[in-house]
C-alpha cells in the first residue's frame, strides 16, 4: 500500500467505460468531472470497459491503493454488483449515477447511494407507454447480452398478463405489435438496422443504454420514429449530480470518510433517497420517461442560429431554439462562465416590474414545474426577500403579481420572520416577501440538464473555441469568427459581451464586470425554527442560502469593478473576515462560524437594465446579457424571448417591429429600446 501525504486533496476514483464499445457512456463521466473542476478534489479515472470482470479488477486496485475517499461509478450494473462487496469491506462510499439493476444495494450497509431508479421502473414505464398507444401485444427483441436478457425478462414480467408478450433474439415484430428493443446501444442499433422492410409508423422503444448520441449515428435512417426509455431529465444530470455532491461534501469537509461522508453527500443531493440509498419512488425526478430518440447533432459550417456563450442563458437559449426545429450551434468559449460559480438562487420576487415578470415566467416554464425543476438540480427551500421601512407597498404589489402568475407568495411582518427563522436578525427591517416555491439550483446540474435538452434537440456544441468577432455577412447571415455562418445569432456571452459588440454596444447602457464572492460557513445546530431558506436582504445587498445539511452559503456586494477574466478560487482570511463583518449583522452566527470553503468569480453588470433585444449595427443579431448575478432565476424566460427573436429572423420577419420580410434593418438606439419593450415578458402568454 502506497503512503499518501495527508495534506493532499481528497481523492475520488471514477470508474466507467473509457474505452471499448461503451466508451460513449464514459464521456459522461469525463464531462461531469470537468464541470466541477474548481473543487479541491483529485479525480482519478479507472477504465472498466463496461465489463463486469474488469469492474471487479478495478475495484481491487482502488481499495489496494488505500487513499481514496469515495468512488463514482460503476455504470455497468453487473460490474457494480461485483465491486460493491469489495468497497463495503473497506468502508469506501460509492455513488452509482446510472447502475440500474434491481436489488443492487442489498447488503451495502448504507455505504452506497444510487441516483437512479432501477430497471423494474424502466420496464413499467415502457409497458405503460405501449398501453397508452393502444397496443395489446409487445414483442421484446434483445441483443443476447446479459443486460439485454435481464431487461427482456423484466419487460415480460411487467407486461403480463395485460399485454401478450413475445421474446426474441433477432428482429421480430408481429403485425399490430409494439416493439421493445433491449440491449447495449451498439447491439440495439445493429438489431434496428436488420429490420426489413422498414415499416413507417412502427412503434419501437429502445431501453436506456440507447440514450446516447452514438446510438442514432450507428442506427442511421433506421432510427427515425424510434423512442427511448431514459431516466427523468436524462443521464447527464445524474452523473454531474454525483460528482457535484462529492465535490461539495469533500470541498467543505475533506477529512470525512465512510458513513459520515455518505451522510454529508446525501445533504448535497437534490434527489430524495431512502434509508437504503435508493431514490424515493414518486418524488420529483425519480422516475423514467419515454421520449423520441435524440436527433443526431448537426456538424457543419452553416446553421439557422448560432448561440455565442454557454452560461445558463446561452444553454437555455440553445435548447429553446433547437426545440423549435432550428439547426443550432452552441459556442462554448472554454472559459469559466459566471454561471459555473453562481450561488444560483431562484425566486420570482424582484423590485423591478420587468425583471419580476421575467422571473415569474421562468417559474411557469421551469422552476415551478416539479419534475423539470428536479431534473435541473433545483432544491425547493423557500425564498425570503427582506425589505426595510417604506418597502411594504412595493412588496404588496410584487406579491400580487406573483399570485396572479400562479405562484404562492405572501408578505410577512418582521416579527414573523425572526420567529420562524431565529438565525435571522431583524434590526432595521419592516418585513419580507416569502415564496414557499423558491430555493436554489445546483449550478452544475442545471447547466448539464440544459445542455442535455439542447443536444437531444440536435444542437451542435462547439467546445473550447474563444469567439473573437461577430459581423454581418455578405448575404442574409451572421459570420462568427470569420468561418461559422448562421441566419441569426444570439449573443449570450456574459462578461465577454461588451468586447464582442465593441462599437455596437447600445448607447445609454453601461457595462462593467464586478467581483462576485461568497463563503460557505458551518451552520449552528439546535436553533429551532423553519429550515433555512434562500435569502436576499434588500437593505444591505447580502444574500445567503443553505448549502447541504449543515452549512450556509453567504455573500455580499463587493465594490470591486472591472475585474479581469481570471477568477480566484478562494477568499483570503481578510476577505472572509470582511464578509463576516458585512453579513454578520443580518446573520449573527456567521461572526463565529467556521468558514469551510469560498469562491471568487465575476459577472457582468449592465445599467440601467439587462439587454434583451436586437443589436444596433449588426443585423440578424440578438443580445441577451447582463443579469448581474441573477441569471438562473431569469434564464428560462430570457431564453424564450431570445429564441422568439431568433425565430423571427429565420422566418424572414426581421427584428424590428415593422417586420422587413427577409431583410433586417439596422436599428437606432431609440428603436432598440422600443423593440426591447415589445419583448418584455409581461407581453408573453402565460402558462
């Protein structure tokens, strides 16, 4: 056993198929680790090739090393079944994002957590979908693998006696029967291609291993019309959630191991797990869904829409545009978007009526919809916005808007606030707006879920290319960096937006980058009262939210402007002391609380309001930027409005209110403001 330096960062073993025919699934692990790369954790990869025997070999290597705090993986359920007893013997916690075999956690002693429902639920979802389509017969076709045979058996068990079932090892589809395709994605694709002749309209559903882009590529034209069973919200968000939970737990408590680490990780997850570590059936996001197979990505030099920027607004916009049937390129510059270090508070109340309307619309689209919100890593803790003397009238007006938009909200007197949340000091306050449906999102999970939506709709994602230029082309197009052509562009590049717009930045608006920083503190136990909410104090600008089971994330405005692109990862002790000084009057426990970890980042502040509308001087281009630290709560509605504008260009309607039918006029600053007003979310249909 190798001796490890105790001062090193905690190490996590990541086990999955990084080579071989199932390597497409290993890419999910690589991407998930990349999404939490800021965390003070060392991630080490072990390739089991998706093979059960190799899974056991990798488990032996990991425990022999003796220096790992936890394991993420395995993807192969048979391999996980072989490996779990090895890890249990050495008291090593395991997170299973996608291993779906029933009974996998039997005898795990609470040391394993599974972030996905099992295959019995998958079989039930497939059968229910067949019955909803009116079928009375189900032909189950498997690829002969252990995975395919196991699922075929579960499907037979779930379908009988309601449906007549036949199980086949080669393509077979009786007239008037639905077909369930069971197998690893390359084997299932081969079975699908063996169909002769192709029958238009034949109802086929493939099992969850086929929910990767490579399946559509391998199946070719035979995939048209095929559906796939998948975990609610998609597999990518589950894998990111596992890595983010470990990153959060070990980032705050690097010394924790065994059962105590498992309990800490539980507090980091948006999904509800039972005592065994299984998802609680019926809780939001716990089940399965049957959807059309994801469209293969479009890779070419010309698109309907180019979305520049892969923060929360950019990803949401790319998904929205692609789901409207447009070809989309999502251009990720490869830097650290402000969204990746956001506290991601989500609430609907805003003092500004236009931003309040946008936030309300975002709840109608995403945050207020239980299943979709859970898939985006949303934790519904409730949200409080504290206001001072003279703020009651604005609070009453805002609450009336929220209630009219279908959201629960009320105004509380300050005595009610301090009674329900004893950790809050009410000095200088009159009351608060309380939204039971508010909370916060795990930023990495929300970003992964939005990327999944975009990919499923066929968006082409370009990673790691810094965008330098955006200009009108010779025809009806926008040219990005001189080579990528699009009929329309949406500029959602966050802090990079002013540089890209250059001389075309709208007059009357100022833009500066500003420091964003926060720390995570231990939360005192035994204080009583309601669970700690997401919190914003309008009198001081400080904000806070829960972070896991036993911590609070808190930040305050820093008058540090025009900060450089690079972001520090942690605060100095002096900066943390200043945070305590500024936030302590509202949350007195912070004064003596231990700081567990901290983050420094930056965001773009635009005055007098965020930009959402056409760009003067660059025809066919929309800008969506400047939410000043509140992008998560507004992103769904901002994306909807930006996608609508881009769609108008693709339909040849232009971006001005007059409509130019195929020719976009350059707008003056006054016209830009008028166009912006017409796109206010208050004018959008509710629901």
